[in-house]
C-alpha cells in the first residue's frame, strides 16, 4: 500500500455509506450533521478522507447507533492520540 503520512484519516467505523455515497457524522451546534466525504486508502483500522472533511472537524467515532441528522445531542469529546 502507498502510505501518505500527511493524509487525513478517521477510524473506519466512522465512515458510513448509503445510496448517495460515503459520509461521516459530525456534531454542529449540538446536533447530528451528516457530511458527504470521498475516501481513499484503508489501513490498520483507519480510512483516508480525500474530500469533504476539514482536519479540525470532529467526527462521531462510529456510524452505528447514531441518531438521525438534526437530532439534538450532548457530545462527549475524546481526542485521539496521534
């Protein structure tokens, strides 16, 4: 696999897909927001996000069990160590 050390990656569980393509769930103003993303390489439990996500945008760690978009939530922020 070609490694790109500066690539933006998220846990593979954070990326879902539907009829419109790949997405991640984020939290904006304490509400679930879905962002369409383009993905690249997958390696060691991480997936590269090549478009649609800024590096400083927090993502929900898993798409499983996430409430529908616009649902009000109380996020608990956890920073990943690099």
